[in-house]
C-alpha cells in the first residue's frame, strides 16, 4: 500500500508539471504583449507569436537561435549603428539588473522600425545571470498621441503669444516680428509676409515681411496687381492655398519669381474679418512638401487673429493720424487768427475789378486748378480765399503756402511732410501742407519761386493726386484743389528753363489776372475809407475823413506796391495824425507830395526845390533810413525776401536776419516763415 501510494503521488506531480508547461505555453501564445527569452549572449531561447508578429515574422520558430540584438535592436532611431556593448539589455546582463525603457525603437524584418517600450527581467541561478525574459509592446499610437498633444499645446501657446502681440504691438513691422517668433516653433518657414488689399487700386501691397531668407523683390511696400499674385485667388475664394512643390504647381508670376529664389513650398491663408477679406498671410520654405492641410488649418486660426490685429493697428494709426491732423489744423488756424488779413472782403466796383470777380464766380464752384496773376499787393490770396469760400470745399480749411518764404532745403518737407528719421532732426512724423489740405484747397503763392526738383513732385500731385512724404516709400492719396499765384511772367520763365512747361500747363487751366491799383483809381476812395475804418478802430483814434488834397494825392499816386502799399500809407498816416481829418505829409508820399501827378512841369519842380532849400525838412533817423532802404529793396524784389532775386540777396543779408529787422522796424513781410 505505501508503495502504491508513492507511485500515485509521483504521477500526480508529473501531471501537474505537464499541465503547468502547457499552461505556460498557453499563456505565452495568448498574450498580446511580445515575450521572448534570451541567454546571457542574447540568443533567443523562446518567443511567443506576438513577438514574431510585431517583428514581422510568420512564426516564432524563425527567431529561435538568433541574436535578438542583431535581429531587431541593431540601429538607433536616428539611423546610427547601435553596438551591443551600448545596449541597455546587454548592460543589464553584465550588472545583474532589470531594465525598463520607452524611448527606443525595434526593427522589423522588412527594415521598418516602430517605437517600443520594453522590460528586461534577468534570470539568476546561484548568483549567475543565465539570461532574461524580455517583454515589449508597440507604442506607435501612444507616441503619435503624445506628439499630437505636444503640437496642440505648442499651437495653443503660439496663439496665446500672438494674442499678446496683438495687444502690445501697434506697428506693422513689430506686429509681424512678434507673430513670426510665435509661429516658428509650430510651423517652420524661411519667410513670412502680411499683404493687404488696396481697393482704390484693386491691388495688393506688402505690409510687412519677416524672416531669415531676404529678397530684393519681395519687400515691404511692394505692390502687386491681381493677375501677378496667387493671393488674389485666396482673397476671392477666402480659402487657404498650399503649394507642396512650387516648381511643378506654379501658376502666377509671383510664384515663378519665388521658385527662381529657391522657394519650394508655400502656404497662403486669407485675412478675413466679419466675412470680409482684407488681405492674406503667407509663409514660404526652401524645402518641398513643408506644409500640410493641417498646417493651413492652424495658420488660418492665426490669420483670424492677425486680421483683428491689423484692424486694431489701422484704427490706432487712423486715430493717431486724425489726432495729428487735428492738432496741425488747430495750429494752422491759430496762426491764421493771429495773422491779419488785408481785407475781410474785396472792396471796389471798377470795371477791371468786376471782370476779375465775375471770373471768380464762374470758376469757384468747379474743382479746376486756378492760376492767379497779379503784381505784389493786388490781393491774390484774398481772391484765392474768395474762390475757396464759394466752392463745395468751403467746409475744409484753405491752406496757404508762400513758396518764396520757405528755404530750398525745407520746401519738400513743408509741402509733403516727412516720416520720423527721414533726416537729421526729424524726431517725429510731420504732416505736410498737401496732406493737411486733403478734402480742401491749397493756395501756393509765389509758385514761380519753386525749385525744379520740387516742381517735378508737385506735377505728380496734380497728375496722380498722390505723393510720398520725405523718407517714405508709401504713397499718400490726396483730394486737393490747387490754386496758385505768381507776380512773375511764367511763360518767360518756361522759355528760360526756370519753370517746367508741363507744370505750367497743368496750373494754367483757368488763368485769372488781377488788375493793379493804378488801373482801379476809381476804387481808391472806397479802399481808403475801408482802411480808415479798420485802422482807426484798431489804433484807438477817431478819424472822420481825409482832406481833399490828401485824397487827390492818393488817387494820383501810381502805387507800385498796390493795395498793400496803400494800407501801409494809411496806417502810418493815422498813427501820425493829430486831428480828426487825415492829412498826408510829404514824407509819407514823396511822389504825391512833390506834385499832383506825374505830369507836373519842370518849373513847378524847380520852385519846389527852391522851397526845400529855404525850409529844409528835418533829417531822418537811422532807423527811418534803414526802413526806407529795406522797403525800396522789397519793392525792387517784388516783395520777395528769400531766393536768388530776393531782397535779402540785394541787401547782402541772411533772410532770417532781414526778417528780424523787418519785424523790429514794423515792416510787414510774408506771414509764412520757415519752421
């Protein structure tokens, strides 16, 4: 009985062992994880079907007896060789340590690889490593999910940075620079650009360009027509455009030029705002197939924020421009208020004056350019103001510019403005007179004094209604009516080469000639009465009228300085008058005091000279002598201070020095002085 019992127990143990091996094989075969066993040299001793399948083999038997490192762990994921001495599993054998890694790849039979996570559990008997059981799984989906998550986080971070850039950057170049810095970790590019649509020209203008790949052609300010750029398709369809191989897919001239620069791929997305497209955002690369549809979706999200940023930027610039323009208009209007106009209205009814006023009534309602001819002091600016006040532009300012009062070096900046940094001393942007007069009228007095270089730019304004401020490549469009005036013969200036013929014909659309005062003698009594009313009130004196003799002298005097000279004579006479009746001393009007007219006889002149010898008049002071000398120089120069034929050149004095002396001596000069 005992013997029989022992046999039974042995049989049960053997059955248990056999069943245990079967159970182990069953577990290995059914496991989804790859499991294999190796000896201390890495030779495969067993493998389950999952390991064979993951490595691309049909049956586990194909792995038995082969070195597993040489079979599936021979190369790193970057393609470099992986020596067995550096293999973590082999090192674990040497150190009797278990190993766990999830940052390496295994290689399949067909030469492809997959990311893997593996565990190596060593088998030790009597202190010696016999081998290891290795379990590994394919973590491709996990790695893809992690990469997608990282990309999503980078995109969200990039969108946040772009949003911050929108808030903090209100200039176009700074905005694009911040956007490109935020984009670069997510989307690789060699150059990016923001291009805006110009509805007035039906074209596209590069607002800003940023990137390491510079171009002599694709630069800020470049303007392309619709048929020159693929952006027109993006603009019209409001859909992204991806070129994966520009050499094969190019269709537009700008794409051919990009391909010639070495660009291989590009992505262009619309800048849309509330259903309206305002331009497009583009990125380009020197590598083929750089951009995918997924990239275009993200770039479109960026473009939506960029469109909002551009709207904010344009609103900011418009507010700043309107504020600067309002400030300039306020300064200009304050200067106008401080400046005394010769007359508040035109006085007189002589036939010559009425003809001129009839012409004013005819041309005022139109937008035609007017060229006013007239001697110094005939009221050319007054007539220009009358034309403006009777035009449809009378709701905006009349901006007056005396071209002879601006030095040659500053005339361009004065007329067209300049940007910050355009030249030494240009510390901020300045609005020019043409931009200030946008929507209104500009009066260019003494137009014949402009230099030829400025005449060219003025011609462009008249022809194309646009100009470029000094230091800027961006043209400004203006709607300005031009009224010019001169006391010179422009036809002679054209013949002598001092004035451009094309500019002359542009200005001479409606010539208007003002008569000199000597041809309006019947208007002199009315003008004298008007001057008496103005100056007596201002000077605080009561003047009832003018003596008969003085009025005759005023009417007979030839008035080379015209109404301006008449005004000065009346003002001086009121200052010197001591009674209610105005009497003109011979010092005020030497020609009129010497005789009643230019037809006085030589005998009368001789008697006057004898009378002068018997009762000599008092000597003049030095200031009076200097004042008369300056007045004579101004009369000879036609009222012009600066320039080659100005009074300053005649007197051999700097123009600013002469103006200072004129102010001190009470001589009224030009109201527009160089700033």
